[in-house]
C-alpha cells in the first residue's frame, strides 16, 4: 500500500489520479484550494482519503498539508505535482501580472510543495515524484509561450532533481501529456490575456479560436492517463519523461527531428568558436 500526495485534486488529472489510487487500495492525501469539492467528489473514500486545503503558492499551507499526511498515514510514497494554471496569448500580449501568476502556480508552487515533501522521502530513503509538464514543455506552439515557459522550467528542475535524488532512493518523472479531455481549456483553468494585439490574430489568435472550438473534444482519455501513472509508480524503474497521447508522441518526434536537422546545419558554425590551436614548437 502506497501513500499518495496529489495537488490540484479537485478536477482534471488530479481527480482521476486520486480515484485510481484509491481503487488500488492506496491511501491518498488530496489537496485543493477548495477542499470541499474533493470531499464531495469522494464521499465514500473513508479513512483512505485525507483532504487538505492547499493553495500551492502559499508555502505554509504546503507544509501544513504534509504535516497532515504524516499525522494520518505516517509517510508519503508518491508525490504528484499536478496543480497548474494556463495562459493563452502571444508573449508580447501578456502583462507582467499575468505572467507572474502562471509562474507562481506552475513553477514556484511546485517548488514549495516539493520542498515540503522531499525531506519526508529523504528520511524514508524512498519515494516517487511525478511533475506534470506538458507536450508544450518540449514542443511549445504559438499562443502558449508563457505557459510553455513554465513547463520548460519544470522540465529543467525535474531533470536536475532526478540526478540529485536518485542516490537517495527517490525517482523523478516528468509527465508530458498531449491534449486530454479535461476542463483545462475552461476559463477556470485557462486564462486568456486581457490585451490582444491585432497583428497576432493569425498566430496566437488562431490558437485562441482552437481552444474554444476543441474544448471537451480532445482525444486523450484522462482515466487512462491516471492508470498509466499508477502503473509507473508501482514499477521498479520510472522513465525520465513519460509522453502520453499519440499527439504528444508525434509532436515530440517532429521537434527532435527539427532540432537534429538544425544542429547538423549549423554544426560548422558552432564548432568554429573554439580557440585556435597553437602549433607545437
């Protein structure tokens, strides 16, 4: 039996991951800004579920939620950093306040929760961490620059954490979902920049239209995503990156091909920047 700690558990991926963990007989600490929504969603969970109020941008709440987990279950085996916030718009269109709000949740919030949980895992000498990134964390598109920027940050932090924590018995995986049928494109999760610039109508503007017309039509099944994460959490070895969704696999493949092609094209220029070798006398 494992003890899970899941952020953003009131809906979307978080809700499905909580449900899957409970169905497998595990114990879960489910956190959300409005904890009553989690309680209403899982009325029959009994003693296997502990619910905590957590705005990930408030570090004291993260520590209080971890303290609750230890009081109820005595350990934390799996951390799922799922809480997130989206922003849609061209990079130039985004105000300082809009950008900071997304980074506060997706990056600094993730770090606050991670700092609260990792001492527990280090003492245990074991643990699993799943940091929710996105296909946009490796293949960002127009209109998603700020959101993708937060996920690029998550990717970098997670890669370093994986190397730092591996000798201590803790594994870290970056989860890169493609498009899944959740409420992410609703205005409760995805915010749109307040100021729109006409010249970006064909780029970021078209992405805004896509978000409206494709909401709740995405091909990815979040139930299956939760099943995969639970399977990986129970496996002996976790991957560095877990790409989920055929669309994600296709976009990542295209991105890697493009990087390789450009690297080869500019290789002579890159390699020309070394100091000239002085002939031996």
